[in-house]
C-alpha cells in the first residue's frame, strides 16, 4: 500500500509539472484539468501511504497491533470515502458532458447552431 501511495504521489507531481507546461504553452483549460486530477491524487496517495505504514507497523511491533490496525482501517475508510465521492462527481460530469454532446448533435441535425456558437 505504501508503494501504491508513493506512485500516486509521483503521478500527481508529474501531472502538476504537465499543468505548468500546458499553462506556459497557452492551454489554460488543459492545465486546470491536470491540476484537478493532481489534486485528487494527493489525498489518495497520503491515505494509501498512511494505511500502508500502519499495516507494516503491525508486523514490527508487539502489543500495539490493534492500535495500528485501527489506524490503518481509519486511513482506508477515508481513502474509500474519497474515492466514492470522486466516482459520484465523475459520473455527474460525464453525464453532463454526454448530455451536452447529444443535445448539440440533435440541434445541429435540425440545422441550428449549438448554443449559438458551436456546430
């Protein structure tokens, strides 16, 4: 779990670096999207690393196993609650984007312009 957390943290940093490059080359919407994804990776990485450290501590210690297990479960609970929220938001965004695409396709088939600008 710690390895997964470290990888998520590295990917978040890499996405932040890509966002800086996208912003400097004149793509602010791409940069905003990359920063949004990187901001999702950071808490996920932190909770995964914390849970991994707590689970590893169970093997290294004696007498405090339950404390470490409870801490690991608390971190995993936060991670999965956050993942659930991200999935719900992602589903709503994808539904909205898909609806706009279908609406614009329907409108342009009728010979009109989508939102007065597209199509």
